């Protein structure tokens, strides 16, 4: 879960100017500690530190001390403030809300406000001024983790249970018929095919899947070549294959088009007519089966 | 497509850093290269030009009494930006304009009464005059009048008598500090309120004399044109927690019952007012020469299907282009449309969304690769999930009625605090084409 938002956190730390507010909803102290430690490690590499109130220190007093004198140029710092779970939470949110403009004038960097379950909703309603300028808000509670995990599991069930594919078949949705025909034929031969059209964008799981897949086949056509989504797939896969996926690219031309630059150097199979399909299919099968064997 | 070299990647990251800065959330004046003139865009994405409506009331006023107007708008809709344009346009037409930032002179989170508002505004005007020129004897006399009045009340001025300031009867008096104390020191503020509450008429007389003198100082070149005073930020006054109700009632009193005190003879005055004021009391606007509301950019039509408005979408794209190379962030133009529709025409949220796109691209292995459909959909999903948290289960029915009727009707007065919260958190929007209409925002709609 933390991995899902880590990139957003780093981008918030590295980009922007002035004071940025990052709101975190987290229930488990373990998750909170992990996030904090990860932040500390990241900042240490940048020769920076994570500033936070000392034990027992009043958060508002701490923030007040953190603010530099008016007119000064505030240094870029990362701050971590845990919103107390009970009693004082509302009071603190109200005071932070009132002091928003002063904080923005006198502080720079990222201020993480970390609270318990429901803090995001309470921030929106009890601190609307702060909420309106949020740079980042994320939920690390278990409920959120579960809701995030469910669709992911459903989506990737096939990949997770089988663990391995022989073919990763990439195609434009306009060539779905060709893709379906090819898939059916290959499956009849006992090969396991994972199909990916441009209806679904490229995601990191596909790279992971590629590591457990024998061959990458792309059905080339004008709609494939000019699909930005597929071009991006190809771009990433090209970068990836240089490291761990060499010599396992099989471009198949189903309609006449220009070859994408990433695979221009590769030999391709001609499937443009039925006759060419029948002529070249045995060659394709031979390549795939030799690898499977 | 070619694989970018590391140097190119770094260069791109630098470009994205610059773009993030250009997407900073702050009011921009008409001379700023990031400014986009929505009022000139085809299709009137915001209905009539609000600045034109305000300036017309000033320019068409032939009396020597001046005028008093209200300007209102939703949070993050660009009010301050439009006020900067109003100031520039009126200045160009030969008017002397003083723009006072309310956030610097009043406390936006406490009950505002006419007395402390007028003292704060006087201090704000005095500071503006000091900033514009030397401390002439006339100016000292002007401040002296105000100070003498305050000295005759029970207000303890010792705490504002230090610092570089004008000399009043042998004592130093700091206008900036007076405004600062009222804005930040609740004890001093309530002292001022208590001391002046029963002497409001007297204070108003003093205030008006002060403003008359100030007018003489700044309209030397062309006394026939009345000066303009714009007081920004008052629409931001709101309470949180138990005092919210009190503060809202206070604003109603201020702008309705004390509307007479807000008129300054010989001046054209524009007060910014919270959008919930009309919900509280629709009669309020009758007390003013004009009342202008700045709506959101109308990204969809007021029809059942909320048909996207291509001209408004094009205007928002053009607005984004003023900030930098936005096209390089996404694979195809339609993806920008999705961001725009998700923002519901709320400028600040749109800028936040685009900043999120920049962040995503920045963190990619190859930041030269634009975001694809899936990534944009996911980003919009994250935005919706976060934004709609402002809605409680109890709000859903009311929001549903707005979504169906496109009207803003409170079922009862008890609903007001929640209604103003939902307006504040941009869950309820106002648009205009011909007439003004309301709708729930895109994130709120996903909650219904």
C-alpha cells in the first residue's frame, strides 16, 4: 500500500515551492512508523532530516517555533505532525486552519499531517482552508487497503494463479479479430496466451508478468503503430527487454504499416493475408514451441 | 519513438519542475503571463464578464455620492485574480484605486463587526496611502483624526504605539500594527469591538471624515472622478466548529443591517462577500448598487445529460496553456478534457489535477513519456475519492436535489452550516449562461 503512494510522496517532496500540505489517514501504528522511517531514509540520502515535535511538545507551540521571522526566506524542510487521536484533534485542526496563511508565509517544504481513521473527512469539514490547498492526501487505513486490494486481485487473478504465460499478445482493439484467431490457434497448441489490447493501458504489473512470459508478440497495423497507449507499452517493454527480455520479441504485421523505431531492427512475420498467415504460422509455432521445450 | 538519453531525462525533469512552479496556486494579475482572459473567450464560459459588471456600475454612476457593490464567488474560483484586473482596468480609465487585502487587516476566523471592520479598513487605506507617497502633514492629520477618536474611547492604544509610524500629538502611532493587532490579537479586537459597539454612528462619522480626507489626497489630479476602494478576502471569513454559526450570523448582520455603514460617501466601494450570504438572506443584495457573483467555468450545459461545453473546455485548455506545455503531459488531447470535466470548471482544482499529472510523469522511469488513458483515469479516480470525502451521508439527499433541480434551496435554516461547508469544499457549484444555476461537482456526483 505504501508503495502505491510512495512515488506521489517523492514527487511532492521534489516538486513545487512554498509550503505543501500532505494529509495522511492511517490507523495502524506499524504502517505509520514504516512511512516515517521510509521518509527519514529518503531524506537522509538527500542530507536532510524529518522535523517533528519532541515527545510531549504541544504541536502548535512546535509549529510556532518552526516559523521563521517574517521577511526571512524560509528553508525547504519536511515536517511530520501527528494529529492527536482524541480530544484535541478538532482544536488543533481549527487552529491550523486559521493559521494557514501564516504557515504558508513562514514555512516552506512539505508538512505531513498524520491522523487516524476519518481524518481526511474531518480535515475537509473542520479545516476547509487547509483542505482547499492540499497537495497530497492519501488513506493508508486497512479499509482502504482492502478496497484497493479487491479489484486488483480480481483483475490479475489469471496471472496470479497460473504464474506463467508462453505468449504476451499485444494488439490494437481494432485488430481484435486477428488477435482472437491467433490466440485460439495458439491455445489449441497448448500455449498459454496473455492478451493485452490498448483498451487497458500499460501498468507495472505487465512488466512483472513479462518476466514470467516466454515471448512478446505485437500485432502491427496502422492503428497499433499510431496508438499512443501501445506506443508507450512498446517503449517500456523495449527498455525492459534490453535487460531481461532479449530476443523474445516477435512482431507480426497484420496490416501494412511503418515499423515502430523500437523494433525496427527486428525481423517480423507477415500475417497480412490469409495465405501469408498459413505460410508463416508454422514458423511462429516453431519458435514458440522450441522455447517452451 | 526514440529512447530518451539520461541527459534528456534530466532536462525533462527540470522542465516539469518549472511547470510545477508555473502551476502554483496564487492570484495572478492581468499582466502576468499566466493570466487567461475568460471574459474574452468565445461562448462566455462564465456568463457575463464580472469585472465589466462591477466597473460599469462605477463608470455609469453620475452622482457624487459614489456606489457600494458586493462581489462574491466560490473558493478558488479566481476572485482575487479578477479584482486585480478590475483594479488595472479602472486605473487605466483614470480612477484612483486602493485595493486592501482583507486577510492582512481582519481575522478571517472570528466574528466581524462593523466597528472593527471600519477601523481595520481605515488602517488599510492609511497604509496604502503611506506606501504610495511621503507622510505629508495632511496625511498625518488624517491619521491623527482617527487616533484621536480611538484615544477618546476605552481602547488601549499603547500596544500599537510602537514602530516606525506617524507622529500624533507627540506619540508614535503605527497603522500597520493597529491592523495587525486587530487581525491577530483576539483580546485587542474584542476591546475595540466593546469600546465602539455603542458608538457606531460616531465611529462611522469619523471613518467617513477620514475617507473624505483620504479622497482629497489621492484625487488631486482629477477630483471629478471618485476614487475606488476594493476590500478583498472578506468572503473568506468563516468559522470552524461552534463559532461557525455565530460568524455567519455576524456576516449577515454586517452586510444587511449595517449596509449603511459600508457606504462611503464620495467613494466607489466594492466589498467581497461570502457566497452563503445570499443563502442566508436573499434581501441582502437589495441594499447595494450591484451584487456580482463569479461563477465557475461552465464545463457542461444545464441539461439532463450535462453535455460538455466545447467552448468552455477549450477556454480552460487555453488557460492551462498559459502556464506551460501542458500537451506534453498526456498522450492525447481528450485526456485533458477528462481532467477538465473532473474539475467541474473549478480552476484551483483543475490546476491541482494538472500538477498531479506533472508529478506522475516526473516519477516515471522515462519522464518524457506522456500519461496514457489508464493513468489519467486512475488519477481522476484518486482525486474523486479524496474530494468526495467532504460529503457526509446526511448531505446526500440535499446534494441529490441540487443535482436534479439545479437550484440551491435550503430545506431549513439548520442546514445552512452544512450547506456553506459544501459550498466551501466545492461540492456545490454555480454556473451561468443567461441565468445562474447550480449543480453538484463531479466528485460529489460520484457520491450520490
